[in-house]
């Protein structure tokens, strides 16, 4: 029986798959090219400040609970969660914002204050979103994307129209307030596509937002990574850092037989790559690569990002743990990402101030802040452009929140397209993988199982089910299930 499994990369999908396959009795080793584990969910520590460099939102807690329950565990065995109330704040202009509470009844009140009668429509919308959530997240997204028939169930058959309508159309049927529309369209940004291109069925993300709430792992999202690594190690998984996979070696029958790491050959029975899909195929002979560069160039990618990690020497006011700045035209910014592929003139941006919730993330009296501007993958990335956009968002932050902050900056670090390429071999420096649009859903995404190389599999945001942390956990389970069923049985 084949026993030795090599996993490339240590992001959430790899960590999940490693645990499932170790539980099944196989010898699993995770090889990570960087010096810490977690992939994009890395951590930056400096001067007493702690930053999550990747994901900062903890949504869909039931997916995490399901994952740990598969091993007889709870998330609380590894990290502590706090439900955020308020969940987040959205700025639309100077001293003009809406704060989203942590429970649904209060959210309905906020909607009613903004637009009379809107809470009635919101309740109906969220009920439909919950129904879709129960169908999608509890069933469909756990399918491996092998056949279009995976999407055909009695419950989806009566919702087929939702796959051909869009979030934008559904949201705007009954809600007129542009502010409320933006709040309802915001959650699908986690799927990496415009609301005008995202099937209406994906309104289940609105239930994830308003129904299941926004949470914070004490100590930051990296505590989730540490918890998953600990679980995997308890199951017998071996982790190797600073291990750059340079080649996947095949035998004469195009079956995986070894990998080359830092110039050293290591025998293996099977490879699962949680690294960038396009990059992984460059480790193979050209004749057995499934997808060409031209294929990847034609895909619709979720955005890349310009990120700043900033330490302030004071506590900031008029912001929440999660704060969105939607004071400029979303459609114009989205056009720069998906259509013209240019730097946005007036970018929307997101800020996380986790030290508002968690004192451990910044020294006393100081504030840790992460700022994110969504960008098109493949853009020119220079120090001058980074500095230009940092100044833009700092000026906007000051103006919108009514406070001076630039003179209170202790330090700042940036992260952008070039860094995603360098650290993660990310295609064009994308941050979130492939967008979840209709033509890139389920069986239309790159396959988990290689069609040309025996015992080569893929997991993560470029395959099913798509971008985001919960989908990555699910992708790890899907990949491991498929491996155990087709290659190691």
C-alpha cells in the first residue's frame, strides 16, 4: 500500500488535507518554502506589535467547527474566539458611516433607520440566503468538482435561476439606499468577483455576515494556523520549513516518484500541492502540464492587494476593529481591477485595527493597523507607487474619521504584487486565487486530480471550491477524500 505523501505548501488547505490523510494512517510530510507555516496567513512581529499579514476576517465558524470535529476536537481546544459587536463599520463620506451590530435584530433596526421598509426586505433576503447557505456550505461545496451533475440536486434544481441572475440584481430589487446596497454587496468581495458577475446563489455570504457573525481569534488569525499545525503534528504529520520544491520527478509511466527539494531527491508515493497551481505545473515536464500560460491568462482572477502594516503611537478614534472605506465609486475601482487593469485613481480600502479588540496585539496605548487596497494582479509594483497610495489612504483616513494620524506613525511595512510572487510563487501576484464567477464555478475550475500525472493532486484557492479561509479548509478535505478514494485505497 502506498504510504508516503508529500504536500507542497502549508496554507489552510494543505494543513487540513495533511490532518485528514494522517488520520487515515499515511505518512505525511508538509514542505514549506518559507521559514514559517500558514502560507499567506503569515504573521509579522515587530516592536511589540503583532500583525496578521494575510486573512484578518473570521467568518463561517461552523466550517472550522466541522473541521475540528472530524478529529474529535473543538476550535476552543486550540484557540479562543470572541464574537465582534460591532461586527464592522462602513464609511461613505466625512463623518458619514454605518456601524453593523453583532446581532441580526439590531442590523434590521439600522436598515430601517436608513431606509424605511428596508428591514422587511432584508429579513426575506437573509432567509433566502440562509436556505442557500444550508444547501451550499453543508453539501455542495464539499463535492470535488469532477462533474456538472454535482450541482444538480432537488434543492438546486428549483434555484437554477439564481445561477443566471446576479447578486447585484437581487440586492437592488427592493433596496434603494446606495449605502445599504453597498453593505449587502460587500460580502461577495470575499469570493473575489464583482457583484455584477457573481451568481445570486452566492447570497449565502450575506447569511455568513449577518447570520453567523464576525469573530476574532484571540491573538489573531495566526492562532488558527498554530492550532491546525498542532493538530496535524498530534496526528503524526511532519513539517519541514525552508524547503523549496524545485521539481516533481515522474517515472516512465508519468507517475510521481520523487520531488527535488533544495537540490535533494526525496522519494514519495504521491504529491498534493497547496502551492500556486500554475507554478506547481512548471515543476513538471511541459508535455504533462494540464493548463498553459495562455489558459491562466484568460482566467478571471480575484484581486491582488497592496497592504500596509502600521504601528501608531496612540489609540485611534472613530474606527472599529474592521472598517471599510467606501467613500469612492466602487464600480470605477472594480473596473480598474477586472477591466482596464490599472492602478485605481480613487481606491476603496479596508482597515483592520485588531488592537481595539485584543490588547495583546499592540503595546499599551498604541494601535496596530492593517490597510488593504484591492488591485488587479500583474500590475507594476514599485516603492514609489506604494508610497503614493499610502499617502492617499492616510489622508482619506484623517479626513473621514476626523483625526490626525500621519504624525503618529511609528513604522510602516508594505506588501504587494512583487511580494506575493516572491513569497508564494503567485500567478501575476494574485492574492485570492480565481474569482467565483459562473464560468469558474465547481466543475469549471482547475481540477484537483491531475489528468496527465498519476498521483498528483491540487488543493487551495485555484481549485474547488474557491477563495477564502473556510473554502480552503473545505478544499483540503475534498482533496484528501479524493486521494483516499482514488489513489490510496
